[in-house]
C-alpha cells in the first residue's frame, strides 16, 4: 500500500474535493469545510499515481536550466519571445525587448515574476469579462494560482481560477482556456455536450489545446 504523501489542506465553502500540484511540487488539496479528514485522506490516497506523475513533472522542469535573469535572457509573453534588456528604465516595459530598470537588478527575478502576475490578472480578467458577456455566463469571482496540473478550473460554485503563467501563451490560447472554464459554469464534466459548447465558441479549440501541450514546459520563469 502506497504511503499518503504530505499535502496542504485548504478548507473552503465548496461542494467537491480538488487536488493540485504547484510548480514547486507542493500538493494542495481543497475540501468542503465539514468533510471528515478521513475522507480527505482517502481521496488523496486514490490520487497517488496522479500525484506522483505531476510531482515528477515538476522535478523534471526544475532540473532544466533556470533563468539567469541576465542581459539577453529570453522570456515569453503573449506567445512572443522577448530578450531581457537592463537599462535606465523607470519600470518594466515591452518594446522589441523586455526592458528592466537597472536600479532594481538586485531583485530582478522577483520583480519580473510580479510583473507577469500583474499582467495576467489584468488581461485574463478582461478576457473573462469579454467572453462571459458574449456567452451570457455567470461566475462569482476570478482567482489566480501557480499550479502545474491545471491552466484553469471552475468550482461547483462557479468560482474561476487561472494559472498566471498562462499570460505567456498567445491570446487565442488564453481565450480558449477562458471559454473552457466558462463552459464549466454550465457543465461540470468533459462530456460530449461540454465539448460541443466549447467548439461552438472556439471551433479551433483542439489547435489551442495542442499548443499548450507542446509549449507548457516553456511557460516558466
């Protein structure tokens, strides 16, 4: 019998159990407030193979060459690649390069990550509102995370969550993930009815899914 892995338990007002693995390899379980701890551990036990697979994936990714955050290092943003340029800038900005203030170079990694998170919250929130209006879909809020197992999710209460690293993907791919989760506000499973609705709003959704599968390992900083 496999040993139950260590995990962080977060109890919220929700109806279902969910499990995620962060880019740091941490296992996070979200559970309804009153569900017994034994039930939670049983749920985790049933997901051991899935957990091992995704933890191994994080280890493989972390073993790859990490960003050096030096002049000329490449970063992806909205599907395009930009080289880091450190200079006399007041703030991080994009031109033909990713411009970074020399005065903040002592914390360049943290500053770039925080910049990406800000852009993700702004742009993805705008895309959710845009598509929700077209689709007449209802959601209660939008949250952002850093999980390796999911680009987006929708709870039983229609709370949406997106991986902020999605901001590195092309806008059409972002829109697909947004539509995918908005369709989940109607259908919680991935049956034929669900995919028919996704296809109605995003006929080329298979192309966007393939892009994510092919490039997911590049969406790291």
